[in-house]
C-alpha cells in the first residue's frame, strides 16, 4: 500500500472537529436541562430556528465512535499490546484529568445552578471508572469514555495476538454476533463489555480501515452494510427518546437516519481514498483540540452562559462562550496535554532488565589474560657421522 495511506488523515481530523462542534451546539442551543436552564428558558424558545437543526447534534457522538474504530485500528497496526496500552493512556488521561479538575473547580466556586460533585466521586472520576462503579460524573459527557474504554479492552486482545487481516476480520464478526446476542440475553456484565448499542459504529470503522489498507472486499463491505442497518434501526428509537428526555419536544426521525447515512458515506470516501487530496494542515491542529473541547465544553459553558445571558444579546453570548471554550481547549492541549503526555510516555516506556541489559565491557573490569611464555628453541645441531 502507498505510504501516504499509512500517514495521518487530515480529513478524519476535520470530521472529528465537526462532530465535536455538533455536540457543543446541541448542548448550548437544544439540550434542555430542565429547572437548571442555562438560558433561563427552553432553548427552543431562545433559538427557535437554530435549535431545530442543532437538536440532532448529539449524533456527533455516533460519528466519534465510527471514526474511533477506523483510527484506533490504523494507529495500532504493527504495535504490540504494551505500545497500545501506552498510547491510549497518554492520549486519554492528560486532557481528561485537566477537564475533571477544571470543571469541578468552576462548578464549585462559581455556579449556584449546578450541584458540585461529591469529593470522593470527583476523585474517582480521575480513574475513568466512575460509570461502572456507580459514582457521579463531574460532567455528563464522560459517559462516552467508558464506551471507548470497553472498545479498547476488547481490541487489546487482537493487538496482543498481533494485527492481521484475518484476525481483525474475525474479531469484527465475532463482536458483531456477540452484540446481537447481548440484546435478548440482557446479562448486565456481558452487555457492559460488549456495548451492543455502540459496537456497530466501532466495527464499521474497523472494517472501513481494512478497506482503506487492503482494498475492497465483499466480506468487509458486508460488515459495513450490516452495521449501518443496525445503526439506522437503533437511531430511530434513540431519536424518539432524545426528543422525550433531552430536548422535550418531538423530533422527526428521518434527519437522524439521513445523518447516519452521511457519516458512513463520508468515512467510506476516506477509506476509498477519494478525499486523500485534502491535506490542509490546520485540520490536524483542529483535530488535536477536539478531545479537550469535548471534555470541557458542557458544564463550563453552561456556567458561563448563565453568567453572561443578562448582559449580552443571546447570539453574542453564544459566540463568546464558544470562543472561550475553544481557547480553553487550546490551553489544555498546549499547557497540560502535550507536556504531561510526554512525561507519561517516558514513565511508561519499557525498561530493559538489568540482568539482560548489554553494556560495553569496562577495561578496568577485564581480567588480565595469562600469557604463555614463548619457548626458545635452540637451533638443531646436525651431527655428522665421523669419517
């Protein structure tokens, strides 16, 4: 395969930025927090036209999961399980720790609308295990990190064995079958590990990367097609649920299904190399800000909206808040994520055992070799017989 196909794909960074901005717009202009409304009224009344569009911004999470399957498979190819573990720790935790601490402090010191997370729960958040252990999350968006972690846990077994086309394809089909079985089985532990609600996105992303790396094949496109149908079916009920519990108004289903189709089509175009000419460098920079933006935008943004809403027009307030969280994401990336990731990478680097470590011999430690003295042979005398 051509070398440029193995390198970073800026188009995926751009798609991740779009997904993050969609989630941000949804939380700021469509999501209804009930009695603790950041704008003081239902977002649909504050932004009547905009809210009708941004009410589907929650689907950015689905796009995140689809891209994640593609990117994780791409970045882990040729690596062992240790390298996979180190890459996930250094990628996820530095910005996450910063997000937890910043959000906890902002809510504790400046918010009267939103309740502070208990100290022990906030401390447990630093492990990213609060969801399975039943603790409160410092910010509601953290639930997706547990879903991602389950994906990493499952995929780590394939990385440990070594990524090959046959093994990854078999993993995708086995995970897909397990996801279908998990729905009627209703076994909590099995469901928590398999994540049947979200696994089709990861599986489709992996299959699309296999197409990107090895070319089109009926077994790979079959995976993508089945996963798309499962996602489209699931998003029907999920849209109705979001309308009832999150935006508190009916949402037509067809735009959600159409967006899922667009997501699959865009990542398929990336897999086929049709968008390989798009190499804008700013997309890579924007992609680096996506994760910290996602982590810090929700509660911090609501607290800022509540503080500014009575002093500025609503659209100016929205612009100020959006600019603030973008700058905050950049600061988290430059001041926390990059340096701390470097420290973690150095600390987690494998150390060679001292017993097996090879070093150059020290001349002072070398034992002198005993030299065998040279024997001096006298010349052989030739005795002549007497006459």
